[in-house]
């Protein structure tokens, strides 16, 4: 894992992963709108399901990656792990925002309401707030060491909350239906729907890793600029 995560974006690697993500997205769109049948009860609006679930999956993946990289930083004190955590949080926040935006668009024609404070929606919103708090913390704390330690603590809360989000409609009665995948004997999807979901999950996951790898380089550049600024300010104080 350590070798896999120690990367810098090479031009060929960046464009190769980006092209792969683009092809996967095209395959996902074909699977969703052509291959997968229209759901009998909800109709065409059910197509949002594929993007909604896939963006939630990436949001969960990202927060666990943030937590993993943060804990590695606390153990090794290697700044590169903090850089990876920060980049994963930025990209993960975007995907979880897509999940929260797509949910009400799907809910209004199906449930008749845009939002309800049920267990899953509330815990998802809390996870989004944790993402926002993490990103704000990284902008407000100037000391890199203190910023990394505090951010690691926030990421642990995020990882715990993501598990609660996943289990919410299993532990409590919610507006969300019971799980359609791995939810019991009566759960399941039409094979073409399942294929469309899996392709969409793959496409958004590839897109996440593509953006994450580019974000790591941007985060390194940002830290370099901060380091130069601090050095310049220190020299200026010495001169004065």
C-alpha cells in the first residue's frame, strides 16, 4: 500500500487514468440509459439511482482514505501522508455533495418531498458537515503539524459516521427503503440494473482516483508556496 500511494502525477499516467475514467463514464451512460430497463413504479426518474449510489460510495471511500492517510501520518510523521489525506478530502467532499444534491431531485417525484430528517439523510448531512469542517480546519490552522493532527482527529469522526450512514436503514426505520443489495432474501436488482450500477461505481471510482492523484500534486504545490511564504516572513522579521 505504501508503494502504491507514494506517487507523483506523470503526464502519461495522468492522461491514461483520465482516459480510462472517460471510457468508463461513457460505458456507464450507455448502461444506465440504454441497457438498464425503466423501473415500473418510479419510471425514468429512477435512473438517478445509479449516480446517487455511486457518488455516495465514492464519498465513503474518500473519508476512509482520508482517515487511513491521516493515521499513517500520525505514525510516520511523513508530510506526504497528510497531503494525500487533504486531497482525498477535497475530492470526496465534491462527490458527497453530488449525493446530497441528487437525492432530493430523486425524492421529490417519488416521495413528494424534497427532504426529510430521517436517520440516513441526517447522518449523511452530518458526514457532509464533517467534510466541510475538515476542509475549513485546513485553511484556518497555519501550523502544518498542528493542522495535520487536528485534521486526523476530524477524519476519525468522519469514518465512524460513514459506517452509521451505511447501517442507518438497517438499524432504524427510515424514509429510505430497506437495502436492495445484500439486504436479505427479497432484495436484489434486475441483472441489467445491477450491471449499470457496477459500471457506474467503477466509472466514478476511477474518476475519483484521477482527481485525487492530480489533487495531491496541487496540495504539494500549495504547501511549497506556504513554506516559501513563511520563510520570507521570517527573513523579513529578521531584517527589520
